């Protein structure tokens, strides 16, 4: 005898709310309904709040907060092919100098409702190229790059797409678009000449090596060449035994000091290409009981806050980091706005700061 098929329970019709899925993002139209205004008024209030009445802005702000609305910047970009995003690429976030420049960018860009996306290249041209490609894929309105030396593909992409770009922290006669910085070679030249004028003859130089794979960059190379030129112009000649390099940290500065003084005890002054390394050397001198500047003078580069708190206070090169960031942002905004007459290269200058370490 044939068996009966199993009885199946009728499927229950699903009701709205039964399904457990991802929550739906709040829409601009919902904000408008809650605030009692039109969607275009909400859009204007979020883009340019100054053109909307204060009382209306207040209602919109309350509605935005209550329903958790997040503005979709890409929606407008799909139509205009533009965004309000600026991409910034720095080699590291561990150096306070780069943080000061980024702060200068932010102080200016934030006033104009631009959002900043930060990329870290770790001093790698390959990583920088990938970051540039990503920013361009997201239709960044402009880019700010560290240094003036970049891979050929980066230059090709930015030139072919005509993306407003500012390079900072150096100077170039042929920038990708715009350039804001100072001459690292001239700055190192000025410091070395300053040491010569103080009477020092045996002057060593320590280059900071950077990145996961330790290497030079354009700023380091320019500073080393500026130092060499100053020695030649002072009639001292070039002695390769007075050059050293190391990681950009305190211990490497201490190690470079010991290495140089061990093989050349007649060294009178050491010029470090970075304040961090110079401070490490100062602390090593204190540990060994070496008087600074009597036994050996120490100079740095950057004039970070560290330069004023170490003992003795550090002679160094001061660079206008925050002002450089603001100026770069101002030029980029002009370029994004269509101004083709902004200066292509802006030299922010530098100062040699004499303190007790020399």
C-alpha cells in the first residue's frame, strides 16, 4: 500500500519587519520631512550653511542627529564627476613635522567644507602610486604630495587627468602642477656655512635613512649635497670619513655619534639631517660625560619642539611647516576653482636658529 506523502505546513506569509537584514541608511528626503523643509534646502544647509537661515539650519541639524543621516558625497560626484575630497599623501605619521603640515591643510580646507583623506606611503614610490590611483578612482578634487620626486606613473596619471596637485616640502623647477616648500639644499648649505663661521673645521654630516627598506629620499639627498657644497665653498674639501647615516630615531643618532667620534676623534661639529637624531646624539653625550659644544658641537634640522627642551638647546634649521600646509591648501583651492594664474612654485624659506649646542 502506497504511503501518503508527508504533510507540509503552509508557508507563513512574511510580514514587513520579519527579515533580519542590514539597516537601511536614512535618506535626505526623511530629514527634509522631519525638518519641514524641501530636500534642496537640506542639501544647501549641508553644503553651504551660511546661505540658509539660522532657525532652519537648527531644525535640519536636529533632524539629521535624530535619524542618523550621513551625507552621501558620492551622489553629487556621479553627476558632476567632482567630489569635495582632497587626498594627502605623507611618508609617515610618526614625524611631528608632517603632522604640523597636515594641520595647516586642515585649518584651511575645513573652512571650505572639503574632506581630507590621508594616505601613508612609508617613503615607497610603489605605495604612493597605489594611493594616487585609489584617490583618482574616487574622483578626488585635488591631491597634495610630499616631496618633489615621484614615480613616472604618478606624474603621468596626474598630468593626463589634469588633477589639481600641490607638492610640498621641497622645490622643483618642473612641478607636476604646483609646488610649495623650501630648498633643502640651500637650508643645509646655510647651516654648514653657519658652523664654519663659528670656527668649526672638522664638520661631520649624518643622513637619516627612511622607510621599511632603508634608503634616501629627495630631501635627504638635497641636504647632503647642500652640506657638501658649503664645505667646498669654504675651502675645506670633502672627507668621506666625516659622513654617516642611520635610521630616523634617537638610538641611531647616538650610534652615529659614537661611530664618527670613534674613527675621527678630531671631529669638532656634527650636523644631523633631522632633530630626532641630533637629540639622540645629545643624550649620548650626556651619558658619556662629553661636554656639548666644548668636546663636540651638535646641530639638527627641523626645529621641532624637541629642539628647545633638550639640554643644551639645539641649534637647528627652522622650516615653516604649518604655514606651508596652509599655503599649499590655499593654492590648491584656487586651482580647483579654476584659477590658472596662481604661482606654480612658492618658496616659503627657512631660518638657521642658533642655540647652545654650538
